C-alpha cells in the first residue's frame, strides 16, 4: 500500500514535469528517473499522448450558423417590437444583436412566439388550469388597458381558449373552467382597481394566505406548474428564480427525500437501447419539488411570469388549503405601488429576455437603439438590484401520479418531512434573515411537471369535438 | 449596482483608457461598469465569451448546454458585479459562476446521450487545415472518441483536465479557480490523466481505430 502511494507520488511528478510545473531541481530528479526507469519513460509518453489528444480537440467558438439563426430571430423580434423604427436604426440594432449572439441564442425561442395560439394550456386529465391568452399590449400600457384587451378578444378565439382550458374532456369541467376564467377576469378588474385606488394592505392580506410557518402542513400553498419544453427539464424555472434574486440553496447530503426521488440517474444505463423520445416519455411522469421562500411580491412575480409565458409554461394551478384552487388574481392583488409587470414590457417579456435586454443595453451606446427595459420595468424590476430576495431548495422528486393521488395524509407527511429539512437547512445557511425582507417572506411549494406531448398530437376531446 | 443597466452610457471608460487603441484591463472594465458605463460590460463579454464557451462545451459535452451556461453566467455576472471583490481575476470569478451553473444544470438535466449528440460534441472544425478529406474524417472521428472518453470522467477530473489542457491554466490558476492547494491540483490532474488514458484505450479499442 505504502509502495503504491510512493509510486503514485513519484509518478505525479511526471505529470507536473510534462506541464512545466517543476522547479529546476525537481526537473533534474525527474530527468534522472527517466534515464534510469523505462517504465517512467513509457508513462510520460502516455501522459503526453493524453494531453495531446485533448489539446488538439477543435476550438469551439460561436458558429456562423448560430449567428445567422440568432440574427434572423432577432430581426423578427425587432420588427415585431419596433414596427415604426427606421431602417437605419433597425440595422444598427441588428449589428448589436450580432454582437450578443450567444446571449440571444439561448433565450429567444426558436419558433416565433407571436405565432403561438392564444391559449396553450393543456391541463392533465381532470385538472383545471389557469391560462389566460397572451395579450399583445403595447409597452407602457397599464393593467386597466390589459383588462380591456382581455375583454376584447373575439368570441371565437375565447371559445377555443376555453376548449383548451377545459381539455379535461368533461362537460361539467368545461363549465367550471369558463366560470373560473371569468372569475380570473373579474379578479383582474378588482386587482386593477386596487392598484389604482389604494395601497395594498399586504400585511392583512398576507395573514389570510396559507403560510407554512403559521398553518398546518396541509395548508401550504402548492403551485403546480406544467412546463412546455421536454428537453430543458426544469431549467426555465431555475432560470426564473435566478433572474428574480432567489438563490438556490443546495441541500445537504441526504436532504432529498429518497422515497420521493425518481431514479433519474439509473436511466442513463438504458440509453444505448432506448430512443431519447421513449425516455422522455417515461420520465415525463416525474415532478420536481422546489420550495421557495421569498417576499410575496417575488412570489407574485414568479407566478405572473409562469402565467404569462405560454411558450415555456403550459399551465399554472394554485392549490391552497384543503386542496382548494386559489385564483392567481388572489396573488396579483398583492401588487404594491402600481407595479404591474405581467404584460406591459413590450420588447422583453420573460425574465430571460429581460436578461438579454440588459446585456444588449450594455453593448449599446445609444439607449434607444436596442430593445430596452420599459420605464415601468426599470422602476420595478427587482432583479436589477442584484440583491438576494429569497431562496429556494430542491427538495425532491415525486411521480405525477403520487402528486395527484396521494392522500392528504400522505401528502401532509411528506410535506412535514420537507418542512423540517427545509427549516434545518435554513438554519444551517450562513445567510442571515436580514438578507431577506423581514417579516414578509412566504413559502410556496412549486411542483414542476415536465412537459408532455404536444396537444396537436393528442387532441383534447373537447377540441376534437368542435373540429 | 441597482441602476447599472439603466444608466446612460458614459465616457468614463474612454477617459480612463485615454484612447480607443489602448485596451483597458479587466479591473478597469469592471470599475467602468460599476461606474455606469454599460459598454464596458460588452467588452468584457466579447473578451471572454469564446474562451468560456469552448471550455464549457468540453465540460458539458454539449454546445447547447454550454451556450445556456455562458448566457446565464454573463447575466449573473452583470447583476452581481458589485459583489466582485477584485481579489481574483475577473475570468476566474466568471468561470466559477459558470461552473456552478454548469454543475447545477448537469444535476437537473436528464443524462440523455445519443450517438448523434456525441458526434455533435466533438466539434466540426478540422484540427489541421492542410489535410486530406480522409485525414479530416479520421481526425473528426478521433475527436468524437476523445470527447466521449472525457465525458466518462467525473466532474472533478473532467473539470481539471479542461482547465489545464484547453484553457491552458497553470497549476496556480487552477488552484485559484477551484480553490485547491497546488499539491492537490497536481495529484488530481495526474489521476485525471490516468483515468482518461484508460477511457481512451476503451473507446479506441471499441472503435478499432
């Protein structure tokens, strides 16, 4: 054993010798050994071969195809966002877009977002999801305008949206969905009035909301989010948290509830014989649990972002006390100071795009030549501060079936486990509570459902019937 | 920092460098960004995007993933620049951000590895410019196998190999980036090379090249 260690110690000098990381005295020792020991000479040659193999790998740079793709996407978006801009300004912006190719390659969707159907919510069987149509309100318009836009949607479109919303396939459900959506619309109006007429008394409203600290375990607000993109997993959600100043706290070893953990790692062993699509289909039954603690405003931003970006989020469903549905507008009514971020950003809708816009801004010498954050957004966007506004922890995975069918007792038990671990993790966290907004943080359990097959490949019964 | 993105561009950087021909160093650029000169961050971005991207392609084995990470890393660096203390090089700091993101991404992404993806991971550019088509093909296939072998290593070993062989970092720089003593860098790098040597033997044997 000691001989092996000694041998390893001696041999690692060969590696360092190869890298030119030895002193002249150390080099002399190694060179003497190389003269005396053929095995050392052979090992040095092998190490050199390994090094050469890596060093001769092609250098990766941003490719032309990627640049062209980004250019086209950027130009399309620019046309949509700045239809009245002059040609010179357009090309100036395009040049800036080229400079930021990588940035936009990641964040802009491949397909034109404007071609997305009005509502893309595809709830799972028996579920009703909140999914308002994507509205095209010009930048700077307020919430009241948005409500007006919402009401002005043609009846036929609204009907088709309802159909999608009621994709559970049951007539009664469809009616419920319509009522639900109507309720959302009403709540929008109420929320808008609240924003315009009075400062929200968030303290009293918060007291009514389910909070982990002050409620029984079963009363924790659960937010079911269905992700649109199979390929990217829960990454968009992580990105959303990061963009909103919510820092992931890596769990301690053993933190993850093993009972809930899906054998993701085991999948890799089957890859050679299974197609990627089969694997994705299998894995789409997973759900990931992310517990978030943040001020109510930040939770609201997350919910709005999920709600308003159907390209990334298929549906959003809030479940509160006693498994009751919680209208999204309930959270939107917490808006303070008239800050409404959901739809009025014009050129930068999602947090990811706002990040892109920020970088583009940094590349621009002329603020007016690039898609920028709107005035409202500049005023309210918390992410620009770089502050930590909340934190999150990935607490485990559970199958979709479990998440939907678990009895209340089972769910409560699991959440209780998560809560205690969560609390322990927080106590271990070096960050002090003063980093967060005192007294206003709320905990929400996000249950992230990976994307399923597109609706067009498996049309809902209601849609089918209408066609 | 809170208003970094929204301040109008200033001439601070030009005043600082005195001339457009003089390349300001990273510390000057960082200072300029913090003072509100948004162009300075663009210059940092242009300076390091390819280097970081190349490193991450080899670490993640995917251009797409690497692009995501580079994007996120730069945005995060921008919004957190006021936390950059300057006791490390800017690239070191940026690299740490990127690597944390890459590791986080790796943990949450499915380990789907297809043959086509492996091919894609190898890169498309020929290593040498004056070679025959057959040689180019062989080199390309060889690069695929090397990338495949690299991906078989654990994160720690792959990371240190990428830093040394592709990023050409010294042991001291690697130690700074990974927060390791130089002695550990030396032993880990040696072990990583041994492991890669074994993997290369396996993949080349399988392919009978």
